[in-house]
C-alpha cells in the first residue's frame, strides 16, 4: 500500500515535476528541470555566419589574384588538418601552372536543396581559372564551401561535396588529387606526378615530336596542348568506355562549365602503364593528339571514323601506304569485315583491337583513294547538318555522301589491304 501511494503521488506530479528515485535534492526540495534551450540551426544552415563567410570568399579570391599563399591558407580551418594539407598541396600545384583569370563567386543557391548540409554553414561557390595560352575560355567549377566558426571568426573546413560532385559530373584534374610537377616545351604543357616525373623530359620531347609529325596530315590547328601523365586513373576510368587497365590514353574536352556547351579546351591523358618508350608510345601520342587537334570537327562522326582517322594519321606519320596496308592485312587475317565495327556502342567493348584496326584501314582506304580532304569534308558535313539527331541519321548521311554502305566500304578496304 505504501508503494501504491508513492506511485499515485508521482502520477499526480508528472505535469510539473520529474519523479525519480535518485532525484537530486536541494535545500528547498526537488531540483527543478532546466527549461529547454532554443534549438540550434540545422547543420550547414547557420545564416548568422553568412556575411563573414562571404567576406572570407573575397579574401580567398584576392589571395589567388595576388599570389599570396599565406593569406590563402589563413582562410582554412586549422582544426581540419587533412583539408589544410590538401589545400596547401593544391596551392603549390596551381602555382606551377600558367593559371590566370581567378575568381570566386557565390553560385546558384538552389543547389543547396539537393545536397546534405555539414559544418555550420554551407554555400555554393563557383571557382574559375584559365590556363593562359592553352584554354580558349576560363573554366568554372561549382564547389560547395563548408564554413565553421561564429560571428567573430569563420574558417573554411571543406570545398567539396559528394552530392554536388555527382550532380555536376566533376572530373578531378591532376592538381586536385596529387602533388604534380609541371613542364612546358614549345607549346606543350605536361603534368606529371611523383611516379612519372623522372620520365618527364623524354615524354615531353616525344609529345612535341608527335605533335610536329601529325601536322602535315591535319587541318590547321593551334599546335598547343595540355597532356597529363599521372598514376591516379580515376578520371580516366570515368571517361574511358573500356576497362581502365586496357586504356592507353583518352582525349577529352574541357567544358567552360559543367553541363554547358562551350568548350574551353581539348586535352589528353595517358596511362603510365602503356607509355614505355618506343613505337607504341609514339603512336599513342600521335593518336591522342589527332583527337585534340580535330577538336569539335569529329564530334558528330560515327565512332569508327573518329577512331579510324586518329589511328590512320598516327600510322601514316611512321609508315608508308604499302606498309600500312600490309600491317592491316596481317592483323585482320581471317576476320569478316561485316562483323567488325558493326555497332557504334559496341566499338570499345567487343573485339576493340579488331575494331580499331578495321576503322584505321577503312579511313586509310578513303584517304588514300579519294584524298584526305574527303575525310575533313565528310566530318564537316556531319557536324554542320543539324537535322541529324541520332547515329542512324548520321550513318545514312555518311553513306549517301560516300556513295556506298559502311559494309561495302569495309569490304573494299579489306580487299585493298590484301592486294598490297
């Protein structure tokens, strides 16, 4: 009965007191519970830091423009040690580049509804820079800045966000992911890392030589290029349609802004595992440089023609027509041309070596029997015809221009090779 009365007493007191067996006692009796405090802003949403955060963004931009490493790193949260380390590395990397046109601007805040908050305040910030002499336009990269601090002092704790990177399709440049060494020679800018920099001198010499070798075979271009030779292959893996270990190199467009249509530059990157000195490296460099040189000219061409012209020029700079025909005939011995390069989407995944070989031969056949200008004329036609909305339309237009089906072209090219 005594326990029951105590339980009833507790029940009656619930609206105003906490009934606990070990409740602390004060001189006046039971200690009252503290009043609930005002809830803090959700993570990344403390708008009271906004003015200080925007001022910090301006300080970082000014430090970039002034080349002031100390001022730039002073904006970084000292407690975010890993971020501070990568920021110092990034600064030292970019300082080696012919980088200019720096700016940091508040980005589209609508994106914040699609990313997860962190720190005390998060804001979208657009970072812009241009490689002077190599980029036709400045390149803007959307970032998410994470700030920590209070009204008196704010620092930057991070500038990346996985969700934002996924939305924008961010591809890391070498200076974003590792310590780099930069070399420049005769219009070629080479970017190397700790594993590849010992070979930088010979690689640079070979890229320059490859660039000069393809010149007589191509329409006029700037002759200037940025090349990456680094061991971190995450960007290459995302760009290549083949397994990255089987990918020797990739040429790619750098857009002025993710999702935009303006191209700032064309560059290429190579897989160090495939760049041993010798003929293989020479052909690889020439092949990728053809893609860079043609830029948007081949954007609307079928895959076999894009890859075929790059491989044809890479070989034509080294071998005579008779030698190229003999090489193709040997490499395609026993192959049925009707089964090669049959579908664009399978070019890189089903017998890619044979597909490259057949594409090179078909392009070589056209260039050798009709003149190289035929190739550029066809590419321009496909690029400029806005009525071509899919690859089926492209194939019809190409075959009409050539006066034969693609299959007939392959058959004629194979016979031409075997008659060498």
